[in-house]
C-alpha cells in the first residue's frame, strides 16, 4: 500500500451520509480526515468513522468558526479543505500528491484550484461562476479562517498559486438542496451584515434582488446557461430578497 501523504483533510458536515460514502473512499491517499459534524440526524458520523475519519461534534455557529475548529484539530503539516459535495478530479489529486511529496511545508504556502459548480445535473459555465478559483491546499502553520457566518475564507500570509486540476462542486443536486441553501445563506448573509453594523431598508428589499439578477443574468452572461442559468440567477435574487427582508424586518444586532 502506498505511503499516505502528510496531509489532513478538513470537512464540516450536517446530514451528509450519502455524499461521504462517495467522497471518503477517494481520499484514501491522505493521512488524516478531520470531520466536524453539526449534530447530523442521519448516518453521517457512522459513515465517517467507518472510513477512518476522526469526528468531532459541534453546533454550527458560523462557517468560519466551524472550519477554524476543524483546523485546530488537524495534525498534519499540509491541509486540504474540501466539502462533502465536492470531488477532486485526477489532475487535482496528482497536483496535491506532487506538492505534498516534494515541497517543504513552509508557513504561508497555499494553492488554489479551478472549481466547476453543477446545478440540478448541469454544469453552470456563466452566472459569475466561470473561472472560479478556490484556495484549498495550504500549510497548517500560520493559516487561519476568518469568522464569517457564510462564504468564509482561509487567511494565508503569502501568495496563492493555482494548480492544475479541478474541484467539481455538486452543491445543488436536488430542489431540496436549493431550498435549504437559499434559506441558510440568506440568514447567514443577514447576520454578517448585522455584525458589520448594516441596517435594512425597503429600498434594499425592492432594488438589491433585481440588481443581483441583472448582474448575473445579463452582465455575467447567465442567459447563455439557458433555463438552468435563469433558475440560478432567480434563486440568487431570491436569496438577496430574503436577506434584505431579514435585515429590514428584524434590524436587531446579532441574535
């Protein structure tokens, strides 16, 4: 059996049993998988442990904080951040293997990959998702996550190079996935704005969703993705509408 890479995989989960069954066997080349689970009600924990992952249970109080908790429990010099609804293609695995085997894990080293996102069975090529780069491989020393409730970032003290390979993102496989994320991200987005001292307004409720739709569908060529592109842009506008309603209807600070 080949020697495993000196690399920790960082995963946060909630009710991801089926996706973990597909993902974890493909990560057999790493030394450690750290899963932080938000009290899943399915077999997520059992599946993760059966595939050799170390599981910690913690209530999700923001994606940034949850990922930082997971990072704090990683032990290997290299860290790969991936989600249960993502897959590495063969070139990405080859790039990760080469980096972990050849480069010294000096503090501040980090690498990004191109990410392709799929929506209800179709890859979205426009809508502002085209050419997306995500930083996912980095050295554990000096790396940290911000405290954003959603759309968190890993903070690196150094340049980020892009490696060959693709991360395939299957976040919206079913309508239930779309509906769940719509509400979750709208609430988290409102909370982030409350923390920043932002307040809602009826003008924001009326105009910001329309502006989001026009930007994605027209200026970012979502129209070229056909019916799926229209649906993506409409859902993004709906998310902004719910976010602005949260801010306007409940202007209180962090709840």
